[in-house]
């Protein structure tokens, strides 16, 4: 469905009121005043048309619409230029000076009695006076005109009304089958207007009639949106499918249908909905995202082969996507080939380079990895976000090889270039704590908090460390409580708070929060914590089940392994 005026009606109202006819009015009036020989006699200020127009324009520049409306109204009485009278009326309407609007409108109507804007302004003023019948008469006159966009000025008046119920009642009277005629877009537009006016019953009736009369893609698509609004996903799917049958190339319809399917948990179907029709880099990317969420490797492989077989021009975005998909299906060598094809001028070149570093290191080609890392550092400079990304990446690769001391050195070198870089401070703190240097870890985390006292991650990390590794339980709990206020739904913080309650001896509270954390993020470390509290609470069988679930997620998790060894006989 084409993007229609009704979707921007509210914004259009003020823009229409403050349109360019002001400058046109000045140009036309000053031209008219200089087209004949001028008198050398001085003009009284209250009769000086150019002076009043310039004063009005200066008022508009100051955003003083009330003064501008007054100056334009005075100017309109000195000129037969319709543009000046129109602008005077619109400014008075915009500044809600209703008496002045009536005066200016009378002048405008005298100069141009058949103007659409005159009828629209009459309706505006009548609605402001809560005088519905004159408003209806003016809008009805607009609706009977043969202009293609005759409903646009009507919508602008109704959507600007402060009384939505009153506006909706007027729309119900105006939007008759005779007036709406044979345009499916007008039927849909008025249904959407009714929806914006909070009259969902009227919106539904107009939509249903549009589907019945036209069976067009636009009508079905809007019907699907209304079904979604009332929570009827079954009907919404049917209506979207019907719309796509009529306009299968419509990308907006395809993406809307895909989003509906994904919201209902069917990511594979969402990807399939995008598979028909023209394929672009954006569509391929959306399909890849949905397939990835479906956790179906066969679909990933199929999509990879499809994009690989597409011989149209490969942009940097597509090359990068091919590299990502190749990685996801275990084709690291092919991924490297795709990443290497990105030109240095492409926006994805740096990210592709980081993947080359990782994959080369993974393949045991340390020299290639180091070479690309050096190339990226040269491109990034020394004190940039990209430089920080590279330090974090290099350190992580070292940590994965258990070279923690070398990784700590990388963090420290990065911080020499950027001493207040929170990401590096946080990463170094986490590594220091893992290396049992709690003093250094706490120092870095407190520096992060000095830079950003509202860093929920740093508050949680410090609080959890103190809970887990020290007896400073009250201080630790206060830190975690502050973190949870900032991010109340973050599973890691909820887990920390539950663990703090356990360490404080509040078993019931501990179980409550740890269950909540596990429901949101059932990873191995949360499983270790929840299992321990359940075990201590006498629920050993449930604890074993939770631990087993955690082992299936990550059998090598240190916290889980230590917990099970310590508690299980």
C-alpha cells in the first residue's frame, strides 16, 4: 500500500498552516507595489503593506505566531492578494486566535470564495466553537468535491480536533459509501483515520466494507493490522496472506507478514514469507536474522547456498552476510574468502577484518591473524572506539588460550592510550577477579563507577564479586539493589540479588529471585546458583534436575562444576 497522507496528517496540519505562501505573499505584494511609479509621499505606518509583511515574517522567525497572525491580518486588509489573506487565516488558526481567524477568513472568502482552504478553515473554527453543524456543512461540501485528494483537508481538520469523539462522530456522518465512492484507498484511509480518532468500531466497519467491495491488497493489509490490534493473530495471518496473493512483490506487505509470524514464534515461516518476490541485500539480511532465530542449521545452509548462487552484483553488505552465514554453518574457510573480498572503502571492512583475525587464529594461522590485526590497528588509530574493539578482541583470543597475563597486558596497554575507557576498565576488572586479584578488580570497577555512577553492569559486577568472594555482604547488596533499580529485568542482576539473599541466609527470597533469573536466562551459572539454594533447602532432586539442565548448556562451566563437586555426595 502506498504511503498515504493520512499517516502524516498531524504533522501536515502545522506545516500547512505555516506554508510558504508568506514569502510568496511578500514577493507578490512588493512586486505589485513596484510595478507602477510610486508616490514620493510618506506612507503612514498603519497603511504600509511591505512594512507589515516584513514585521510578520520577523515574528514568524521568532516563532511568535500570534503577532505574525495579527500583522498578516492587518496586511490582508491593505491588499487584494489572496495569499496574504490565506496566510493570515492559517496563522490565526495555528495560534488559536479564533476571533482573528474569523476576520481573516472573511477577507480570504471575499477574495477567493471557492477555495478549498476557505471551507476547511470554516470547519476548523466551527469545531473549535463546538458548533458541529456548521463544521459538518463545510466538511460535507469538501467531501462532495471531485478533487482527487478531497479527503485530505477533511482528515487534517478532524485529526487536529481536541475532541476525538466529536471528530469521530463527524467522520461517521461524512464517510458514506456515496462519498467514498470507488477508491479502495479512500475507504482504507478513512478507516485508518477512524482508528486514529479512537473509534475502532467505525474503523472496523469501514475496513470490512473495503475488503468486501474491493478485495484489494491495501484493504486486506489494513484489515490484518486491525486484527492484530484486537489480538486476533489467526485472522491477521489470513488477511496478510490474502494481501500477498494480490501483491506478492510488495515489500512492505512481506515484511509486515514476516514480523507477524516471528512475533508468534514462527521464525522459519517469517523467513519463508520473505523468500518470494525480489531479493535485495536488506531482504537477505532479514531472512538470515529470522532463520538464525529459528535455530535451524539446514535452513541457514539453504539460505547460504541461495545467496551464493545469486549472481547479481555483490555489495559489501552481501559479502559480509555471506561470510557470516558461512561461519554459522561451519565453513570457516569460505567465510574467510568472503571477508577478504570486502574493499577497504566498504563500511563493513573493519568488522570483516576482525572476523578474519578470529578465524585465522582459530585455524592456527597466528601470523595471518597478527598481520590483519596490525593492519586494522593502523587503520583505526590509537584513541578510537575501533582501537578499543581491537584490544578487547586481542585480549579475548589470549584468554581463550589461557594466556591471562598476556591478555591483562593488552588491556593495560589499551588503557595507556585511553585511561577512562570504561569497556577496557571493566574487562580488565573481570580478568583480574578471575585471576584472584580482587583489589585490582575492585579498583577498576570503582573507576568505571566514578565515570558513570549509573553503570548497572559495573554495580552488579562489583556487588556480585563482594557477595561471592568477601564478607562485605551489606555493601554488596546495596550495590546490587542499585543495579536492579536501573535494570530491573536483567537476568544477571536478578541472579546476583538472589545469590546475595542466599549468602545473607534468606533462602525463600533467594529461591524466588534465582527462579526468576533462571526463567529469563537458563544458563549454567544461574543453574549452579539455583541448584545450590534448592539443595540447601532440602530439594535435592529438583537441584539435580536444574544442574543437569545446566550441564547440557555448558558442561565446562567452572561455577557449575565446582558447585556439583562440593555438594553432591
